[in-house]
C-alpha cells in the first residue's frame, strides 16, 4: 500500500505518488477530497521541488518544462548540487532536491530571482553546459499535486482528468474554508 500513516499524531501522513510513466514521488498527504465516488488527495512533495531554467543574457530566464531524466544538463546539475551536499532526484511530476536547504526568506530575494505572473522562484544554483547558462530555482509558492486514491495507491492525476477535476477540488476546498 502506498499510503502510509504515522504513529505520531504530530506528523503528517505520506503517500508515494506514481505517474503514468511509473516514476514516483514521496509526498505529504495534506487533504483527502471525495468527488464523484472517488477519493482524491491534495499532496505536497516531501523533498524540495525545483524548476530548471535556461538563463538568457537579454531577457527573462526561460522555464524548461519537459526534460529527459538522462539529459546531460541534469548530470552537470548533479555535480554542482553535490558540492553543496545536495542531491537531485528525478521523480514523478517534478525534479526535487534532498539535503539540508536554508529556508528562503521572501524579503531577501536576490536580483536574479524570477517573478512571473503566477509564481516566484529563488535561485538555488546556477551552472554552465556547453556555453549555455542554467539555473535550478525553488518555487516559493506551495507546490501541490493531485493524486487519485485507487486501491490504497496514489496515482497522479494528469492531463484531461486533471483539467476536469481541478475546479471541483478548488470548489470543495473553498467550501471547507467557509465552514471552518
């Protein structure tokens, strides 16, 4: 069973989420949401999620949304992170970093941090690969994942199913906030 409770009530239960490619990501179980006779889970990664950006000389950094886990850029990122006693994990949904990280202070964002219309990021490390500069950034906004609970397993909700279920989950969460 991928869902695991904890014996200590102060700890948050975890779930191992699996995507359609078979990759997994260990997450904290934030909330269970029943919708249309199915149980959905709102989850956050246990490890720190990171986003890979290509740093452009003239302009805003460009988010690299899809990248193969065997991409040479990630091998270089591995080496750079190891210098900081951190490890890059190629997991379902997102890249994550394990190790001791300092908590980002939103009031002390550096100039090279990225702010776009929806999210704010803080630079973790930057590095060069074949004359191009890249950076791994930590999203400062919470990183939520939706999983569907099937036979005790958390399966990542992706694509059309996510587009369909997202507004229903948001509506349920808003309703819960109003009744609290």
